[in-house]
């Protein structure tokens, strides 16, 4: 049986060569090669775009029956609760 040739091992901590960086694309040389929107996102930190009125995190204590009813329909119960409260506010019931 013939032996497989040994693979060359590459030190993962060595710097990339210019040829390797070129093969990865222009953004590997810095963010100047990126489209403006992506470059701006990288500068401010990658993540979701900022919203004008972000939601606030609060702690609410609910009756067990209310919580079970909300969770009974599966994922998204917090979003549904927000919609119910928003509707109540719009109808001036709260």
C-alpha cells in the first residue's frame, strides 16, 4: 500500500504573505477597499443599525395564567405582548 504524501503544515500565527492577502480580496489590506456602507459599519462597530427609538429592557411580573396564554402560541410571545400593549395604548385603554 502506498503512503500518502505528508501535507505541509502552516504556522497559524505567521503573518499572511502579500499573495495570500491579494487572494482574499481588497478588504484584507484595510477597510479602504470596502463599500462605503460597510466601511462605516466597521468603523462604528459591526452590528445592527441604530434605530431612532430603540426598545427598552424592562422587568414585568405577570400572572402565571397570562404568561402561559402568551407562550401557548410559541415563539414570539414577547413581540405579541408588545403588539397587544401598543394596541391598548392606541385605543386609549391604558
